[in-house]
C-alpha cells in the first residue's frame, strides 16, 4: 500500500487541467474497514493537505458518530475521493472531480483494502461511478437498502446543501440513526 500511495502522490496525469500543482489527497491503510468516497478536495484541503477539515467534515463526522481522531485514523477509515486533487472553481462552486482520476487509481487502491466492510458514496459523482442502478441522488439516499451491505449513498454534507437537507428531513431523522449504528459496529467490533 505504501508504494501505491507514493505513486498516487507523484501522479501528474491531469496536471494540465488543474489550477495548481497536483497535490493528491488520500488516506488509506490495508486494515481500514470504512471507506469514504467523496468528490474532490476543495481549496482549503488543497492548502492544508487534510481532507474534510472544514464545516462539511464536521457535519460528516456528526452524521457518522465519529470523533476527529477516529475519522483520521487510517487503520480504521480510508478516504479516497473521486478526484484526488483540487479541480478548481467553476461558475457555481468547485469544478467536478477530474474524470481521469478514479479509473486510474480506484481499482488498484481497492485491491489493497481487503478489510473494507462499507463504502460511503458521497454525492452524485461517486454514486454514478459505483452504482450501476443509480437514480437521482435523493432516490439513492432514500433507497439505501438496495445498495447494502457494500455501499451507503449519502448527500454532500456541505453547508451549500442546506436546502436539500431542509427539504428532505427524513434523511437526518430516519437514515442517520441507522447509519451511526452501522458505523459504530464496523469501527468498534473486535477484529478476528
Ligand atoms: S486528480 Fe488524480 S489523475 Fe489528476 S493528477 Fe491528481 S491524482 Fe493524478
């Protein structure tokens, strides 16, 4: 895994499309049980090198019932976005993750994460890539049972997504308690 992560960190595949120098952001270890696949790092994560170190990350940790130390413990939680580098700004928010990235790296990384029990698919890009039967994001999130035990689709926890969260109150009322219980079991159950 160390060699593979070093290869990812040296990747320059889509450098000509990026606003800054490539700075792939990834957290992975062969013993991780939970995988978080989001979109792409924002500008703040690009600067700090730390994923989900913002208001979105705070809400995500709250949804998962994980404290910061556990969330950033690579032996338990892997973090692998659809695009590992900050893609730049578009007219309304950040640009989509670079399309070259997941096909280039994800399958190789997944081969080295043999203990994964659950993958969280955050946002439409991860859901379209991993769920052949993906519908709208709202339907995917509502129909979690269709994708378990391997995948759990989630909306983006960004403050920009407040409208969706207000419109779909069932998500935080009904889905989040069940998600928290599942994550607690996966993270804390004794290893064989
Ligand atoms: S976004 Fe992905 S493919 Fe592009 S340079 Fe970064 S690691 Fe490589």
